[in-house]
C-alpha cells in the first residue's frame, strides 16, 4: 500500500529484482532540443541513438513534428520538424533494437499530413502532447496516429495546475482512446512524492481494464526528477522518460544514468551512457545550459512554468533574491 | 501505511499542513568543513549563524570536537576543534534563537576533557557520531555529554553497509541510552526511498516508548539527498539535517533551501537563505567544489565511501569511464 492507502501493482518487485514491463524512453534530443532550438547536429543525434542501442534503452525520441506553417524552417534546427529524410539521415539504416519516437503537440502539428503512414516512416511511436483544454483535439491526433499504424502515447502536460474534477473528466475520455500509454507529466517540477503516488493511483484507476500503461515524465526543478520517477515506478508506472545527463529545458529531466542503475534489468547497461556523457553530452555544456539551479527551484516550488527562470539565466548577472521577490509578488 | 506496510505517525499531516515537532539542523559549516579542512573564516561562520536566526532554523552545527592529540592544529582550521574561544568569537554574544551544536566522533574526540560542562559553553547539543563497532564507546560519550547537561544525539554512520541483525542489536542498546535523538545516516548516498521507509520504521520501533526522536542525514550522491529527507519525514523523522546550497563533502547534503519550502512551517523563511547563498555560499565555488557529479553517483550506486570519487575530482582531468571500470572491478 502507498501512503495514500491505494493499491500498488503486485508485481512491483523488490530491491534486488526487476520488472520486465518497464521500458525506458530516452528524450535527450527532444527535451534537450528545447534548449538549443532543436539544432543538434547529426553526429550528436547518431551518438545518442548508438548509445541507446548499446545501453539497451527501449525508445529514443528525436524531437517534435512541428508545423512548418507555424514555425519557420530557418529559425529552428531539424528536430523541431523531424522530417522523414532528416531522421533517416541521422539514424541511418542500422537495425538497432531501439524504437523511434516523436512528440506531436496539439495545435502545433499538421498531423494529418506530416505524420506519414507507419510503413513509410522510421518512427514506431507517436507521443501526442496536450494541455487539458486540448483534449478533444489530442484524442483526434491519437486516433489518427493509431489508424496510421503507430503505437501511441498521450502526454497530458502541466497537470499540477489542473483541478481534480477536470482531471477526472479528462482521464475518463482518455481511457476510451486508442493510446496504449498515458503519461503523468510533471511539467513544472512541482510534485512531491505523495502527489506522485496519489496521481499514479488515479491514472491507473481510470485506465483499469483498458490494458493501458502508465508513464511518467519528471523535471528536476526541486531535485526530484529522479526521485519522483522512482516513486512513479513504485506506484505502478511502466514507461519512464529520462535523458542523458538530465539534458532538458531549464532544470532538466531525470538523468538516465541514475535510472538505469536503479532498474537493475540486465538489459540495461550504464557504461555506454557514461561514454556518451564523456564524449558528447558534457562537452555541450560549453554552449548549452541546463540542470538544477536556484531560479528553477523557485518556479518549481511555486508550481509555475520555468520560463521566468530561463529568462533569468539567459539575461545573466541576475540577483536571485530580487528574482524571488518578483516571483512571490501577487 | 508505507509501501512496506509499516505504520506512519498519525500526525504526519498533509500537503498544506506542517508538523510542529520537526526541527531543522544546519550543518553547512560542519559538513562543508570536510571540503576545506574546517578553515572557514569567522565572517562566513557568522553569516551562516545570522542566516539561521533570520530563517528560523533551529540548530546550527559548527564543526567537530577533534582531538588535538590526533589532529595537528596547524593542518586544520578552527572548526575541526571548535574550541570554546573560537566559537564565542565567531558567533558573538547575540542572543539569537539558534541552538549550537558540534559533532564528536568516536575515537577522535577527547570528550572527557574537551567537552566542557554545559554552563561553561555556548553549545546546546552534542552529536556523537560512530560506526557500528564503536557503539560501546559512543554510548559512554552520550552519557558523558548528557551528564554534563547537554541535549545529545547519536548518529550511527554508514548504516547502509551494516547487517540487519547487527543493526537490531545496536538499536536495542541505543534505545537504552541517554540520547534524545537517534539519526538515520545515509553516509554514502546509497539509499532508495523504500529503504528509508523500512529503516525509519525499524529505528522508530526500537525506540518506541523511550520518547526519543528520529533524525535523518542524507547525501546527494544519487540526487536523492532531499528526496530521501522527504521520505524520512513521511516515515516519522522529526530532526532533519541540511546545508545551505547543499554544501558538504563530495556530492553534498540536502539543500536547506529546498527543505524549508517543503516544510511550510511559518517559522521558516526562505529569503534569508537565498541572501546567504548569493553573498556567501555561491562565491565559495571559486575555491571549493561540492555537489552531485558522475563519480559520486557511481560510489553511491555501489554503496561505497565517496573517497575514491573525491580523489578522482581532486586529481582532475579524469576519465569517467575509466573510473567506472576501476570501481566495478572485483
């Protein structure tokens, strides 16, 4: 039983066991792309892909299927759009045992045209991301991707700001959708473990008997990205997002090098991830900034979007006490 | 109930409440002293003291009562020894509502002579620290400090490497001691939340009906220093160690700026801590290194003392993959 008295998956295992249902999705290039306008070069993308293959990571997410009507091609790198030719060029034709994924944002994806039929694409998984007011559109996107032959996830974002009865209504319709997986998403890095347990129980309860899996995507604003991922696992989540070195917008994500060691599935190997960190990810710190810092802590504690904290660090030379004072003003 | 089916303090509260029994101990100068051989200048010590007063932090730990027969005065700063005159000079005579503490290591403290009678000292709390084979000595140190008039804690270190039946034996005698508080200490940053819950339950069970409080001291090797402190709170711990900016040996400690926001006790104020970070702690990064990094992650995952990781970073220019290979060699 959890602290909240909700039942936990009987198969959750113990410290020395592992749960074969658990699959890990690397979103280094997708979430990290939010830091550099999706401008990673092919060598970096290929290095992450090869690392996923060597480390036994189940899925790799390449970026977004951004609409070229909304976003200018010359203002973003290729992983904002994930054109088929860009993906094929970067990952090559190697038959690596890593499924490929993109994220499709509600209202920002021309999904009917830009998501190709499954047989015409290197992609395996479409992850539809939406806010709660976009659920009807998201459900149409889920159906579209499912009908085209893909495995489909639905990521309901910013749920830490959603009222509970609205969430119940959303989960009721999501449960009827074609999505194989529903993600609990801590967009603002605001959740504590007891909330993770309560929400995982709610999501699982809504989807009971549908066969859907529960996923979790955390952020590290309060140094809880990895910790909350562990709590989601304990609470029954079997699909886990993480990134190499925690690379991701703002405070970043759950570091995959921490997660793989926790999971103990012999399929997963830490050493290739350390190699990738040494050779590819840590050198990015010369030109990209990410990870826990005080301004992200403050937006996380206040359950707010990290944009003001990102702006604070972009401006440079800020005064963290002044930032705090501004954030807590009414 | 926890995941382990153990009972939880009925008074643990909810997200919007706070538990008045909880007290926070700042060990910035003590644990941070392990990074710079306890050589903080008086201004830094005074700044932390004033911050604790302004932020409502209950205790501040100044350092160790190291034996001058064992440790040379000229090889360490004053906070290795915490002579009465040094403490009085640094904190002054201001009647701040912050209790003062030192740590007394078993076998490294001339406790009978160097710990003065309570009325002759600025100290309020003596924290006896020991490994499990030092329990008999530690119990004599606890009695000595108690008889001299102090509040006393017992910190049993490196418990992640202690066999469970030995721990049961230790807790049985500790329960009979004069210590008001027993600390669960995650010396190597190796514990996951389920272990925290199980061990807190074990400690509380051993001390039931003695009126002792349970404390928790974490380390951040796996980015779980703060998260495990939250879990210890949920499991009933009422005495919590933390440091400003997480300053501490190796991966550092639970950051007090995260903890205070979680606790929600109106006594605690975040703003003075942010001021201290800006003006005193973050500038230390020019000459001191601490905080989560990959080599500390590896020693934490392997449940080992961080000394090899500290050496790795002291040497500089290391190869993290080679470090990993060395660490997992038999």
